[in-house]
């Protein structure tokens, strides 16, 4: 895809602006970047703090696939970002916590929020993938559960440099995925994740609804969890809006 960067000093949210561009017909590969966001959004309607020093961007995609597979795009994004960051910072300590939080030594360094829109025929009109990465945040802006990459690795990379590398990786993996399907993404995800084999509590709106060991991930991105009693349940994710 042809990458077209649209750069802004400040936006409410790059996801909001990406939706506006997508509705206006922006082509696949349009990337909205902001130096800071004053209404950054996280999953489950959480606020996403987005001060200067972080990399806040959203990619517009228009994949010609069955909408049931669109959640794979979010997995793909997690894999692409994890691979690019591992390469840039020369580390294998960045891992993916299901569904797509990137952790460094247990602390969050990246979050991903995707949305998609169907057209009146039920096909995908656009998908947007919003990615927030703590590249060079001021330590004072970080809560205890988050870490900043440059400070953690004693590096001084610019957000632009990190973005270029991520988009190259993203584009490569996206083309592979369109041609060859999900297997490559799922197998890379399995290598990079820190969730499979772990005991987890599955929560819905902060309420625990299931607990057990994560034994597998399926091709839609759902995890299969086995309880102590041997009961298997799968949990999926993905946000869609239908016009
Ligand atoms: C999460 O809750 O982990 C997802 C966070 C996603 C944050 C990014 S920053 C760029 C894009 N714009 C937003 O408003 N959110 C996403």
C-alpha cells in the first residue's frame, strides 16, 4: 500500500480524524499522526493519555475480506509493532499480552484500538488501527503500569524514526496476510506473546467472568481458556460499528 502521512501538532484523537478522512474517501495507507492528543481514546472507553514524546497514529485500511476476519488486523498490528520495536531497540523483551497490549518487562509500552465500518452491503468500508506507543515520554507522565521505550533502553530515537520502521513492517505483514491469510500472523503472534500457557482471569467491565489457563488462540484472535475443572471457553474481541 502507498503510505500517505498526514501530520498534526495536536488532535483530539487520531482515530477520530482517521474516521473523518476514511468517510471522506481517503485511500488505504493514509496514516494520521499527531504529536499529542487531547482526547486520546483507549479500549473500553478509557482515556488514553497522549502527551508530547509519544507516538500517536492511526492507519486507514480497506481490506477486501470477509468482515468476520477483521479482528485479525488488530493481531497483525500487534505483531508488526512488536517486531519493529524488537528490531529497533535490539531486544526480545517486548511481548504481546492478549489481545494486543505490548509489554516490556511487564509494563505497557503500546496500546492498539481498532474500529471498522461496514458499507450498506455488509462489506468492509474501512478499518482503522490506532496505535499509541510510549517512545520518549517524560517519566513524570507515566503511571506505574507503563514504561517508556527510550528511557528503558537508554536510546534517543525520534517518533518519526520509530513510525517509519513500524509502517514498513506493517505494510510487509499486511501484504503477506492479504495474499496468504492468517496463518503467518497467528504463528508470529504465538512466538511473540506472553499469554499462552498462563493462568488468567477473564474480565468483562472489570468483573471476573472466568478463570483458567490460556491454552490456545484461534484464527479469529479469540483465546481458548481451560478452567480448573477442565471446562473450555473461548473469548473474542473486536469492536465493530454497523451503519
Ligand atoms: C488501549 O486501551 O490499550 C488502546 C490505546 C490506543 C491508543 C491509540 S493512540 C493513537 C490512537 N488514537 C486514539 O485516540 N487512540 C489510539
